C-alpha cells in the first residue's frame, strides 16, 4: 500500500484500554512510533512508564477497546459508472470516512479498459489518488484486455506492488474475458506468483435474459436480480475454479 500523506510521524502511547488481538483481549498499552507499532506493554511496568515519559502524545483509552486498523480490500472510489457519473465518494471523502470508522487501509482498483495500455491505466489512477488519501491505500488491477501486451505487462505491474488481477466473465466490450483468455491470464499469474480474482457470472447468458426482460417492459429494480439467477453465478464460479486448476493457479494444499 501507498503511505498516506496527512499523518505526522510522532511517538504515541495508547493506554488504559482493552487491547484486542488475534489471540483475544488483554489490558495492555500500545506504543506507536510513526507508522509502526513499536511495543505492546504491560500497564504499570517500568517499560510502560518509560514509554509514557518519552511519548510525544498519550491517548487515554479507558473503557475503550483498542483494535488494529481495519483493511478494506474491495473499494470503489471515484469509480466511473457511466460517461456522466462516478461513484459518490472520491479518494478524499471516502478515505476520511474510512478513517472515522477505524479502517486504516483500503485497496481500490485500477481499471484497464480494452485498448488501453496497462501502464497508462496505473499512472492515471495513481494521479487521482496522490495526495488526497487520509489513510494508506493500494490497488488491484481490473484487466479488460488479455493479449500479448497485457500478459507481458503483468510482470512490471507486480514489480510495482500490484499483485492481484481481476478478470470479468461479464460486460462484453469493456472488461469481458472468454475462457481462453482467462486460462492464459491464470497461467501467467501462476508464473508470477500473483492472485487472480474473477467477477464470476455468466454475463453472456445474463445479457440475453436482461434484453428479454426489457423487451417485455420488465424494467423495475426487482428484475435486476431476476435476470441474474443464482445458477448463472454458480456455473461461472465452477468454470473459473476449473480453469484455475488447469492453469496450476490453484493453491497447493501440500
């Protein structure tokens, strides 16, 4: 993730709270040095007292839980929805809201539309976020093209720290990848040690159902769900999993 730009590097002691970790809850004090948890200390200990004397700021968390910052791994900030509209939160408002809710890192998406150079898509998205985020952030990349150019570019994408690639089994003309393209992408990702995500629904069949519903005047919101039956999601999930297995992109359980 990219570091946020609003935070000052100071030494902070959080004391008096109930610390919650993966192993349970305990009464403990947390010493933070800049962006790093430097120590977890026993209240009243010599180290805790020394930390309080040396801290530039002390936060009293009495009667509060002290939790690690949350990581939201799937956000859509400034996401273009149509040529006229984007999602309601931009990088500034969205990350400020996240910080108030205890989320300290988001992972959003770079969108590489068909016909767009992969690096151009990354550069544009980084420019949108630069200097506007109140918390740390990183990116997945949504790949609209699976061709020799994009498959070659995947190595440089990984080297830049973007190690997860999303492919769509829906939305022809913008992001859709057929089974052959998915297989090639998964093979390449397996070689690079990268993660593949899929938007798994049978978009081609769903488009038929959607058009049929529209022709019959069935355009109320409920038909959004009815034209996307669970069976067409289950079929696509199974197909994506099978392709991943064939591509040797499936986790090895030993």
